[in-house]
C-alpha cells in the first residue's frame, strides 16, 4: 500500500514538473511603431502570448494598456495615457509568467507640457 502511495506521489510530482516546463514565458522580439501618441495602436511580436486577449496583461512602464487582439505570436494593444519611456512588459496570466522588451517604448505627448494650470486639477474634496 505504501509503495503505491509513494509511486503515485512521485508520478504526480513528475507530471507537474513536466507541465511547468511546457509553460513558456512571453518573449517580446519587436514592437511597432517604436514611438506613438496615447490611443495609438502598437503591434507586439514575439512568442508565449495567450490566444485569449484577457489573459495578456500589457504595461507601458507602470501604466496598463488595453489589449485589442491576440495570438500566440502577436498582440495588438492601445498605447495608454500615462505611458512612459520604458520597456513594454507582457504578463501571460494563464501561465503566470512575464516578459519584457529589450528596447524602450517612446510615448509622444504633444504639445509638450511645460506648466500646470489650476484647471487641470480636480475639485477639492472634503473628507469627513
């Protein structure tokens, strides 16, 4: 009886290790265009993406982008407002793994902001 329990435990552990090896982290090989304004469409090429768009979480710096469509080798995303000059990160939540681009994405904010005005702030909120 103990032999079969040990055998079952070892077999289960081996199967899980094999499944973990099959999981592939997203790899970003390129993205185009390399620079764009928020709201623009960027195509990310690579591998290890989920075919289910909702499983792919994409960040431009610390700002999350909207995934428009996906395949195993390509993602189409909208540049988010708040994107920063930084690598693009893709998380494939179906396997719990992430990958980064080697190049930074350059967001274009035009015209450049040189000062803030009072109208750009939200109204005051009184917290009881």
